[in-house]
């Protein structure tokens, strides 16, 4: 991936859990698309969901 290219992903607000289409930049910045000022709940912290970021899952043995 060329430097400066953003990756389209989906991010979740850490404040209220709302999911947004977002851009992930090479430096790790996550910017929701269309919500330049952050979430509607005024949180500006997001995490990528459903992407390549490792997610801790509870393993259940069935
Ligand atoms: Zn929120």
C-alpha cells in the first residue's frame, strides 16, 4: 500500500457504540466518514470493527 493511502473500513464509537464507515490511515488514525467532528455523542475515539485489527474473542468450547 502506498504511503498516504487510507483504507476504507468500519469503525465503532467507543462512547456509544455507533458504527460508521471510516477511513483508516497508515499512521493508525481512524476518521469516520461524514462525521468530521466525531460522533454524535461527542466522542472522538473510535476503533475498527470487522477489519484486520485483531479482536479478542471469548472462545467457547462446545
Ligand atoms: Zn458515540
